C-alpha cells in the first residue's frame, strides 16, 4: 500500500494564479483532511471530508476550495493565490469507525510558495 | 473546545542524554492524546497514543509518554537520544467538531528536538 500520497511535492506560484493539490489514499478511509503547516503554529485544519461527495470547512478555510468526487481522492484548490498562502500543505486520512481514536495517516506534504 | 500547549519551541540536547518534551492540554471529561513526529522534509508519523488504561504509554523508537490527568499533561520522554531523533514533535488531542460532530485533531505548535553529537 502506498498510504497517502500528494501531488505535487513542490510548487511556486505568482500572486493571482490558481492551482490544485491532489491527495490520494489507498486505505479505503472515509475521512480525509487538508492542513497547512506554518512555523510556530503547528497544523491548522483547512477543510475536511467525512465521505465521498461531502466536504466541510475547518479552522482556516478562506481562499481554498475542496472536492471529494471519489472516495480515494481529496483535492485542494487555490483560485487566486496570495503570498499568505505560502505554506506546507498536508493531507491526512482516517477510518470512520475510529471515533475519538483519531489516528490520522499523513501524506509527505506539498511545499507551496506564492510570490 | 480542546487546546494543546507545547511550551518549548526548541530543545537542544546532546546525544545519549535523556530528553523530555512537554505537552499540556485543556481539561475535558475524556481525552485522547497523541504524539506525532515529523522528520525533515517528511510528513507526520504517529509516535504513540493514549486512549485509556495504563497512564504510561510506550511508542516507537524508544519513546514513551505519561498521561497525568491532575496536571493535564502528556509529556514525551526518551532515556537516551540519538542523532536520528532530530525532528519536530507534535502533541495532539482528539476533539469533536461542533459543526457536524465529526472528530478532529487539535495540534500543538510543535517542539523541534535538536540532538547534537
């Protein structure tokens, strides 16, 4: 099993450009998450999905959109990139039945720079 | 809502010395706690977790953590560190998202462990 994979690994954008980050998992997990990691701030939840076709806002959703058309994929979109979105983005997934046993499995991350 | 505090942003230590990384959480009736490790340029890996039972939890790579309910702490320890333990360590607590009652992790700000020869 590949676990959780993310594409691309690195990207540089100019302000105002758009892009989509792809997350894929092969563990048949229902829940999927997008986080951003900034120095000194830990991981903050952007959006999440509790199943195919459903998405919801996390703590810092502004400027991002997501889609979960297939159970194994969770896409994060930036419609008009801003320098404040320079960050490392992590995708994670977990089983539904784990409840508060919230062990999440993380991808390797995407490092995004917006100039 | 839950919150997690990691007071130390960086902990330098010499190889083979013991180390303790501190984590405090806000109180709750029941709590599920996690430590994740992030090696340079990699994603997060689960180090250990506390769900219930014994308050001393053993994880991978010789790490252990002790759940202390009265002090609302979940400190991570290792008796003898190696250069390869150099990484960022995140404490996290499980919480219920009020919007839809789904479950989420609340992360601390992280502690960078720097092991020197």
